[in-house]
């Protein structure tokens, strides 16, 4: 099977960028169901990459409908060791303006019933998640954004809401009181599952609006988001291209060994079926 060390999760604008050569569309079945779409395997500036349209081509899948486990599992089986996630967010801070990029370093989960672990069904693991984003990837993303002349914030807390509706004004004000920087609907589960899969993960958050806490602004609507997002996608493309030249296939960070001391279950008691299903995830530690 083809291998690509760098995975990019985002919209179709990312794999249609200048300089990308798509060689294969790989449809992958996983023990958790099908990913959002075929994974696009190709090359960008001499680097092997795997692109996954988060919401499917044509934006067909709601945030709470996303099969996060299948998406991360599929990228793992393709040899992905680093994931760059690109997504639209609303700003919760005056100084974080529409058009800015935020390199998220923390998450708060406000979703209701999403599955965000590969474990269970006879195998227990407790993975450290105090620092949920790979510091090396985040640093590289920040450096690349600055080199491209983007307005960039090198830290920020992302609150992940259920969607698909935007926040009420009361919710938006509450998140601000918590010290949240941006609000989105997808990245928390990706980050958790990537950590369980020992994949480095970083979010490039593209700020499209001020959410609804700024009473003087118009309410957030899709037209507003699409307009700003289109401008930001070009910035994200430039940042990713510059990042790729600085990434090593196996970065020296804790993400790469997240499961080493995390699996609690007696190996002899783990069901054989679960061992087989999770082999790409746990194979280094469980035979």
C-alpha cells in the first residue's frame, strides 16, 4: 500500500492547490466504517502527502456525523506520522480578527455524544492529553505563517461545539469568560484520536468571523464565513507548502510514544478480534 508521512485534513481547496499532483484516490475500509471520502495520495513539492476532505467532497457530512475514528485510522494505515488539520473557526477575542490564523494549543470539548477513542470492547488505555497538539508541528506552522506574512497567533484554546448550529449569544459570552480563543466543531476528536494513534497533530485555525458575542456585528451566517474562508484557504495553502520543507518524517516528540505506558489491560485478556482490529494502532505494544 502507498505510504505518505504527512496527512492533511481539510476542504477540497487544499488538495487542488497549485503544485499538487494527485496520483491515486484510495478508498479504505476500516473496522470503524468508512472515512469521510477517498484519501487523495499525491505529491506536493517533492513530499508524499495524503489529503482527506473532512466533510466529504461537496461538503456533505455534518460535524457530528463525521466518522473521526475511520478518518484517523485510514491515515494511520497509509503511514501518516503527522497530520496538519485546517478548519474554519469563529474568534472569541477582539485581537483575533477575521482573516487571522491561530495555531491552537489547547481544547475544550462541548460536544454531546461523539466517539473519541479507539479503545473499549475489552481493552483499556489512558493516554496523556495535557498538551493535545504536537509542539513541533505547531512551531513549524507558526514559523511558516510568519514567513508568509500572515497575521498569526501561536497559541489559542479551541472550544469544540456540537453544531451544526452556531452558538447562542449566551453560549458565546460564556466561552469568552472561560478564556477561549476560537470556536469550532471538529478538531477535538481528531486531536484525541491522533494522539491515541501516536500521530503528531496540529490545527491551523482559519478565523472567519467574530462569532456572535460582538453585539455591534451582524449575526454569523454562512455567506460571511465562505467569503473569508476563501481568502484564508490561500493562506493555508502557502503555510502548508512552506511547512513541508521543514518536517522530518519521525519528529522527536512525545506524540510518537503516547501509548507506551497507556495500555492497562492484561495482554492475555484482550480479545483476539480487538487485537486484530487495532493492530495498526497498538501493534508496537500488543501481539
